[in-house]
C-alpha cells in the first residue's frame, strides 16, 4: 500500500535550498535533520516522485516549490498513513505562515492539509534570506535570516543571532509568530547552522564534537563577523543567544570574542564542563563522553579545558549579559551558571550589566512550562533584547534582579 508522509517547510531561504547542496549528503540527496536518522531515498530535484523507506520518522527533502521541508511521518514509520489525522503539535513553518503538507509517496502529489492562523500577520511585509559565512578553515556555514522587507544593509541595523550546534541536532528554521515582536521593531532574527549540529549530515556533527568542538565556536564568531561585514548588523547592535549546550556556546564565544557582541542571553548554560564531566553520578555525564570527551583522559581534559567557559573567564570587558537558570533543572544544575556569573562579576573589567535570573517556582531545563508562563518568559527575554538593541525602555527589566553597574 502507498504510504504518505507529512511535510512542513522551514525557511532556509525564500527561494529554497541550493539543489547541489541538497544532494551532497549520502543516501540519495537527504538532508538529515536528526542525528542518526536513517531516512533515505528522498529525491533532491524537487520534481520527481518522493519515495522513501523510514527507519526513523523524520528527515528532510526539497519540495516542488524549491523550499526545504522537514519530514514527519507522525511516528508511524513506513505504515500506510492514508487515514492519518495530522497532529497540530508539530508545526515548523516557513516565512509564509504556518502550514503542513501531505505527500503521497507513490505519486508525489502534495496537498495542503493545515495552515496555522496567525492574527495580524502579513507575510508580504517580511523577507527570509539564507547566506553563508566562511569559517576559519574555509568551510561555508549557512545562516538563515528574517527581517522586514526592504531592510537596508547599511551596517546600522540591530540583529539577534541564535545557534545551538551540538549533539547532531539540526536546528529547523521554523515559523514562530513570537519573533515578529522583534522583527516589527526593526530587529533582524538570524540562526547560524554551525558545526556540531546535524544540518549538513553526520560529518557536520563530527566536525563539531569531541576534539573538534572548537569549530562550533569559531563557526559562530565567523557568522557574527560575516553579518557585520555584509551590513546586516551594526557591530554595536549585535545580540546573541543560546541555551543548554547553546549556553556553552555563548560562554565560549564571549571568552573568545567579547568585542564582537553587544548583548548576550544564555539560558540554562552548560558552562562548567570539566567538573560536570568528571561527575559520573550526574545522569548525563557518561552518555555524553562521546559528545564532549572524558576529562579523565589527559588529552581530552586539556582540550575541554581550552574552551570550558568557567575555566576561561579572564580580566577583560564582557558584553551586557542575561543569564537564566531553573532551581529544579536536572540537566544543567543551577550551580553551574551561578558560579559562572559569580566568577564573571569578580573578574570582568567592564561596568556592563550582568543579570542573573533563577526560576525558583516549578521550572526545569526548558524554563516554566505553563502556557502563559512560557509567554511571560519570552516577553522578559525580548524586553532585554529590545532595551539593548533599540534603546527602548524596559521598566521592569531589572526588577528583583542583581545588576552590576
């Protein structure tokens, strides 16, 4: 029986992904979106019928409209999905507004089955771009951007750059209506697809883990430098953000290039890498030796210590920073960011604010999980970004927080 699969577009660019780039990965043109996924057989030409056998339910392909599509079989693998009721919990979208497509794998026919309603949203007001930064070793690092249509590339604009870059996770450029609160204020939102993630296949992950981990950080600084050099961002209006392993990224790059960034948000940051990876009583330590290395091995210890954010804080000027944690986080314990913030406050030479916020109410690695609590968290973060990038007042920004002037 013919199987079908649900596809949702994510915005590498308004014109889709480069066909040649889509066909470089092993397995017939698949761009793997989850590390270890064995999804295979997708056509990369965007015109022929899509046929695949699924070992895992997620992958990506290039659609007939030229966009890159995230693939989700709804967890049913290669079974017939003709009667599938498409869940509305998996809604990555492109810049045109949320939609999910259904594809018949035998005929290649596409059908729009759901579009997410977004009040007061007009896609014609925005543009999505994909550009490439050149890393220090010559590798091209993709960056996705969304901004107001016609935004000038004059080197004066504020820009917020986000990244993750670990565990082979391919960060999809999905539609998020929240972000237009920033974009409508003239802030460009960008995602850097740095090594350590899985956007360009397993090698992309391998080139950003273990003894190659520093590539993750230098890819990110290269992305920031490229966006400034190409006029997408003013150097004094470039903000960055990342959480968990992406928080490690934030800690590493502010040690490497504190002059490049104006403001930083680090959520539940994994910043004390040596001590955490030495503690095998913690639930994630041993399974993650293959990601970070084992500091009980001398060579790996020295390499980890060369980038571990806590171990590399030094007496110099750092950007304005907002660091967030949760008391009940079982993945990155609150004492990691707490000791990092304490060391920064005792060591850095600038007078820029360093804000530290711990959720004491029930909250975990993903922050507060209530529907409206999550929106409050996002609003708080955006207030910080807006105050730093546009100069607009945020009256409650520092309420209840320790601020170093």
